[in-house]
C-alpha cells in the first residue's frame, strides 16, 4: 500500500522565492529519511501557451512513505525540527494524510508532542514492518 503525506509550508512574510527555497531545504532533509520519494506538489496543469507541464504548488511537498512503521513519525519529527529553526519567524506546516490534517506551528513542545502522538497513532496501523 502506497502511503502519501501532503505537506504545505508557510512562513509569515516570506516571498515566493524564499518559500520556494525553504521548501527545497525541507525536501532535502526529508529525502535523507526512510521514505520512497519527496516531490514538490503540483497545482494542476499549466495555463495554455506555456511550456510547463504542471504548475508547482508553492510550499507544497508530497512524501511517499517507505515500508517501515517509523516513516510517518520520522517525517513529523523532521518537520518539527525544521519549524524550530525559524529564528523567531512564525512558520507553519500542515500535514495531511488520508483526509486527516495536522497543523504544526508555534505551540509549546508539550502540545506539539500531544498532537503528534495523536496524529501518528491514528495512522500507524496502516504501516507495515518488513
């Protein structure tokens, strides 16, 4: 079973270029995990007359999880680390899997732990250990 997570990144006051750069940094971090793929999300077909096949959805990533049970938790942990490096700028990441959404931003570490545990536990039963 292929499991995909949709991530949507935001940073207060970020230009399109900065958001694109931040998305690239997080993508590289996620590719170091036990995931099958991390690609930029697309926003649909490009307008007529343009060369692009798809338009990249700014700040969007699609993560295809590997087959280990730790995959989802590892991705969420990496996102959390990325958020902590915001240097005082408010960052938000929305994580969606099977219609269930988790939004992480500037909340206490204890509250993030609680939300992450609930989110991961709702989806852990679908992962398979090799």
